[in-house]
C-alpha cells in the first residue's frame, strides 16, 4: 500500500477523482483499483463502457 501511495501519480490522480463531479473513465489505474482506492464499473453495452 505504501508503494502505491508513494507513486508520484497516485495522489494527483486521487485528488482529481475526488474533485470530479461525475464518473471518470480510466484504463491505466489498475493498481489503484487493486488496492481498493478506486472503483471500476463495467457496463454490458456495445461497445463496452467502463467508468
């Protein structure tokens, strides 16, 4: 967990996500999702949509 929070981008991304008034899409935040810091919602649409 400390390694993830120590990453130079993690706090910047978390700050941006916190201030967002709407869901944000992402595909490069797998570490944050794995560590439970962000949630990834997948919708069964065509084309697939992820927020």
